[in-house]
C-alpha cells in the first residue's frame, strides 16, 4: 500500500467529515466538434481539461477524485449530459477504491443522459472494494432515440495483491438503462462480505473479480447476430465469460482471479464494438497504459 493510500485509509477509519461531492458535465456538438459546454463541481470531484487524440469530433476526458476512494458516509455524484450528435469518452486515471467502514454507507451515483444521435463511452478503470466496505453504487442511463451508450465496470472484492478477501461489509448495485422513457435494462443486487454468493456458481464462483460491459444501440437489434459472433470469438486465458443480448442491449460478463485479465477482455470487446457500432477506430486511451 502506498503512502497516500495508507493515509487516506487511516483517515477513513478514524472518522472524518464525510465528503459531499458532485460533478456535472455537459457536451454539445458545435461546428463538427464535440465540446465541453458546462462544468460544475462541488467538493473533491474534478474534470481534467478536454482533449482530442482522435480529432475534434470525439471529446476525451478524465474524471478525477483526488481523495482516491469512497469512505463510509461519503456521497459522490456524477451528472453527465451528452447533447445531440456529440461524442464523449470518459475514463479515470486509475483504480477507484471503496474503503472499509465502521458502519456508515458510502454512496456513488452516476447519471448519464444522451440526446438523439449522441454517443457516451463510460469507461472507468476498476474499483477495489476493501474488506469491510459498505457502499451503494447506482448508475442511471437515459437515452433518446438514436443515442448510443457503451459502458463498462470492473469490481475487485478485496485487495487481492495483499491476499485480502471480502469477508465483511456489503456493496449494493443498481443499474438502469432507458431509451425514450422505456426500460431496456434494470439490474439490482447486493454482495455481502463472507456470503454464500461469493462462492456460489450463480454468483462469483469463488473468484474476487467481476466485470460487466453494456452496449445500448439500435445496431444491437439490427446487427445483433454478427456482433455476438464477433464478441464470442474473444476468449480469456483465465476466468469465465459470457456475451448475450436482450432487445436493444448487448451484455458481456466476466468473473475471474484478477482485474488485469478482466480489463484485457473488456478492451478486446471494445476494440470490436467501437468501430462496428460507434463508427470509430479503437485507439486505446493512453491513460489505460500508465
């Protein structure tokens, strides 16, 4: 554990005034450019300046949380709006963390709205759930007709590099995707530390890492068979994986022993889906390699 992480964890364990933080971003398409038109924040959430490694039509951005982790009682929120025809790719500089708590719940809300013809790629790096963490993660995606969303999530239960397992605490999860007010995907769950779900074949199967990729786009219905075949040809050396689809949504799942394997698989899927559905070559953001 690095010095900064150890200090942050020690502060979380001692008890500190909980953070109340919110970051609101809005992107619009103007003269062929996807531009950041609104940036508001309260507390320790920030957005690194927009940059354009692919050209002006795709705006890349890095979401920053300087405390590096969520402690019990913290309440963080992202509010992302992508306007008509705009394209935003958002990621994080490194792993997020859910610190152990003496009881108070830490909360992270992620609200994403995409207008007609807009594209949002929501691709944070993995989140490490410390033993004893108590958290709630809620993600809500609202899509207009013709909007597209490609998002992923990697969860690591316990600091696996130190041999830690998720024996205490809990993490509640809720994800909703809607298009034009109609639900496409709704998932709720709760993972309790030390519970049977961690070992169950219908849960994590004894593995500490799980990951999900969701693609919501009209192409999933129109070209679904070819997309599934392409994704199912991508395999992993370790862990279990599956790819399926429901109306309007392609869903990919992974569980396995490490975040690195999960990340490699998700990136490989992204490299297939991005050009096929979003019409852009899959140039891996440099921050993923640091």
